[in-house]
């Protein structure tokens, strides 16, 4: 089961890192951009509680 989730978790981790880097450089909220990535990867029911 964990092996099945590994690619999804790696994609989410990479997206979080890249969007945090973009947010630090550009100065706008990476959380808003990350919401769309997490929604695509995990679905809306899981993505909304992840990001306050």
C-alpha cells in the first residue's frame, strides 16, 4: 500500500518545495498555488484540511 502512494507523495513533496521556492523569490502565496496541486493529487476532500 505504501509503495502505491510513494509516487504521489514524492510528487507532492517536490511540488511543495518548488512552490515554496517560487513563493520566496516572487513574493506571492505558494499556498494558493499548492492547493491546486494537492487537489489534483489527493482530491478536494483531502486537500482542503491540509492547507489552513
